[in-house]
């Protein structure tokens, strides 16, 4: 194995994007950085074409909602993987509730297409420049983003449920 | 071949060279033993249905050998698996495309009641959109249970009066689902 | 002859063809609206979400041990892999060390599940190319795997095998015997299945060179698992990031060359042989020891103990009421599922249920590549390709 490890990766990133990286951590051995959402495209481009790190694979993209974090309510979490160096990286970008916007990364990783649509569907995070940002899993008529914490899990239109039986 | 079972003859008048029985009974007998199921398999229960169709359980033994993927030629709609709200209209349309007489069997907890998925996106039982004749419990039901459900349907088919589909009660049932 | 149909010239018109969501050939509920030029597909527009069940929302409301039944219903062709993946994720979060025996037992269960998953996929490719024989033939062997699962946990398909911190019970002697019988008898039967299809002229004509995808495009679309390996890249989570003692076993990762339907089929075929090798090794070297870790605060005690033993009852109560201390943090763990890298991203806020749980469903991600693969081919090829990709609706829509 080569010398690429979390320290090297973080140093490389901090050398280039020191102002945009708000924090860095290593929960369970996976380097996690919190990034300025405006910088997501340059950072991913840098990592993908980097001659040593070569982050060639987007493993996962998902949203998250922290209603208590004022100004940083909604987040997008990227999991990247470099097959050549077998190192993973987690990038988090947080956005305010009233303007949840971030650039799409579909131009870099095609796999992000549906995952961004899913995130839009679940959390209402808008991906600027996405080729087809429509609902993917839920019906088109749905007028809210169900995975946000304020919405309940259960079907609110049910009439056959007696709350007494469920201790409510 | 000694333990070969054939269906029992319905009660009737028998003589040399003739057999007379109730027309209803004869039709019921024929229908019940040549059901063409339409598998509307959406998830896990569909895999158990595949096992039911395959060599070990072989649904063909009950006269349901011929799977009809076209609703037009199907007698029995087998709803297997979760029906999401997005899928509800599709299911209803499939039901409407079937010709009378038609029967519906809800296989599995999800199709019967929504199962463990009491969520915003899942239809809480297919009987919200179409009338159901037999419910098969289980998550997923074993092939034996699915076969049991089919035999229950066979009983219904066998004993159904010919006029049932024209009766006001049946029309009222369909009307309660908004089906003309 | 003079052409009288001047208004409509079929050679310049495209046809729209609706494939799904209930179509006998789609094996699951997906909709593809195909733009056809005669028999050739020009464009495909996909719609998914017909079986969206809001797993991730449910997971935020259920305690950890109640999420296992949900994972069953992701890729229901190989539920035990999903169960184990989830347990390992929680164990990683809690920092539990498991006895070697648990690892080996899990490996046996997971590899059996992999065989049953690939058997469905490959026999269904046979069905779609017109050979129903293989399907009826190997389903008997799937039933034998189900028998083993029943012996282990009592369920066939949605198994809910295992617990956080181990398994709920040890392999019974009958179970070990069943696994041994399976290892002994399956190769002969599987060879017969292989002979039916692998060098079958019709089958090869229908699959060789059909809808290939190269490694670069496959990575672009996030392919993992057999579909990626068919393109020639040997990425397998079992080797890259070994979990559950996979590093102890000697097995190879089969790869394809061209990434076409035949390669996908062959990679799965070879993987079944490799899985068999792994099961044999694991069973022969099954270490002695406990089938659970000594962590009473997280491992649900056996029911007998709960009824008869005060301490077990207390722990049971604590776990069920969510009084065990769960660390805050976030963890990503992935296993090699039947279709590829099945990942669990778990964010814990210290409560009894997850703050956020995201499933990386391999199907959901690689199914995006389908329109590109089928462009320019015929409809019948598109259908074989879909079954060779093994897209499972439950996993796709979660």
C-alpha cells in the first residue's frame, strides 16, 4: 500500500482549500470534513483528478436534517471512495433552511443523478444545474418533503386506526 | 398412479349414457379447476410465489398452471407485495381491465393491510382500492399458505351462483369502490 | 407503386412503447417508456418508486434491533446478507468485538444467501431467453437453501437472522448436516444447470455482446458487484474492506471482459462456485466458542433465560426499553450484497433509534445506467439485460 492515509488526504485538501474546510474529524477511521457548500465542485474535481488520491467513485450521497442547527439545518453528505488507494472520504455540506441550494455534481459523477433527485424528494434540497430535478420515489403530487423531521412517519389520512389501541 | 385424485362429481341424476346436474355446479366445477391467475407481484411475496410456481410446490397441480400476464384473460388477480400509493392507480386499472367473473386474492401482510409499513407512502391494504375475496396472512406467507389461499378461492368459485355478478349487492359493492 | 400514404411515413416516425410497471418481463415494478425506431430502442425514460415504503423514515422511529426486519425486505433474494450488514454496522458503532465463531457462521449464512440470490438471477436470465427448464431445476436447490435457513432461524425468505452482537442460536447438528448435504449435492446439480446454459448456442446468441458497458462508464454510473466485475474491474468489498473474517478464506474474484449480458451471467455463475468454496472452508474450520459476544447490554438474551433468569430479564427490559447507552457518532459500513456494495450510513444521536439511517442500495444506483446500455439494441435484448442486471424493486425503492 502506498502512503495515502487520512492525514495525507487532509493535508492535501487543507493545502488547497484551507478556508473552505470548517472542520475535520475521523469517526471510526473514516475521514470526515465539513465543507463550504459553494466549494463542492472544485473539491470533488480536485480529488478526482488528483494524481495520487484519485477519488474515482461516488459511493453514496444522502441528505440529513438537523432542525436545531440554525443556519445549517439541511445537509448533504457525500461518501467518496478511491479504488486505487482504497481510502474513503466523507464530505458534509450544510445549508440554511430558507435557501437549501447546492451545485449538482452530476457532471463529475453520473451516479449522483438519482441520488440527488432522491435527496430533493426527501429533503427539498435544490441541486443547481441538475438535468432533471423531479421527485423520484414519491408521487409527483406530493407537496412536502417527507424525511424532514417535522413531518410524521405515519399516513395522516388513515381513518381506521383507533388511537386508544396504540396508547395515544 | 393409484393415489391420483380427481374432482368429485357434483350431485345430480345419473343414468345410462347421461348425467344431469345443476348448470351452476358444472360451470363452477370447470371454473374452479382452471383458474388463470394474474400475478401482480411487487416484492418479497412475489419471490415466494415464484417458489409456489416452481418444482417443489407446483401450483399447476391445482389447475392454475397457466399464468396469465394479460389482465384481459385472467380470472384471479393475485396481489403480492407492498402496494405503494404510486402503484394504487395501476392496480386499480389492472383490476378494471379484467373481465367478469374476477376474483382477487391479497397475498401477504402488505397487500392485506399495509403490513409493517404504516407510512406515508404505502397503501394500507389493497381493499382500499379494489374488492378482495381472500386474504393470505404472512410476511411473506409460505408457499403452502399461498396454495391454501388458492384452494379457498376455488371453494368460492365453485359455489358462486351464476347470477351473483348481476345482483344488486355485487353492483353496490363495486359502486362502493367507484367502479361502474 | 406510388405511395399514397403521404401524410404518415412510418420510416421517419418513432413509436412510444410503455414497458411496465406491470409487465411480465420486467421482474419487478419499473416503468420504462421506450422510444422505438422499429425494433430498435432510441431512448428510454425510466420511472421508479412504485414500491417506495419509506424505510429511512421508519428507521428513525424504530430501535436498532427492529430495523433488521426492514433490511430483510431490501433485497429479498438475499435477506441474510442485509441482516448481517446491518448488525455489523451497529456493532461497529458500539465497538463490539465478536468471537471468531460468529464471523464464520455469518460467512456461511451470507454465502448461502449469495448462492440463492444468484440462482434466481441466472435462472431468470434463462427464462427470458426462452429456457424455463433451468428455472424449475435450480429452484429445488433454492428450496434446500431455504431449508437450511429455516433450520437456523425458522423463516424462509425474510429471515431476520441474527442479533446485534451475534446470532440468536447456534447451528444445530441437523443444520450442519443440511449444509454438508448441500455442499455435497449442489455441485452436481449446478453443473447440470451450467451445461444447460453456459455453452448453449441459443443462449449465447441471445447474450454474448448484448448491451455491454465498459469499466469507465460503469464507474461513472456507480456500478458495483457482479455488474461491475463483469466489466473487468475486480472490486469486491469482501476483499477490499474485509468484514466478518473474510480475509481468512481463500477465494478468487471472477471478472468478465466485455461487460455484456453473458459476462454478467458468467460472473454470477463463477461466484456461486467461489461461494461454495468459502462455505466449505468456513464449515471445516468452524471455530469452537460462543455464538454471541459477551455484551449483555446490547445482545438480546435468549427467551428461555428471560423467563427463568432475573439478570437476563433485566437486560432484556433495558434493551427493549432503549436504556442501553449508545454512543453518539456516525458510521458507514458496507458489505458485498447480492448486487454490489450494500452500505449503511448510520448517524446516532445516542437515542434508542437512529437519527438518520441511509441505505446505499446498489440497484438504485446502477439502474441509472440502464438507458445508456440498451440504446441502439432491440427490445428483446433490453429485457434480457434488465434481468441480467438483477434489479430488485424492493431494494431500488427502499
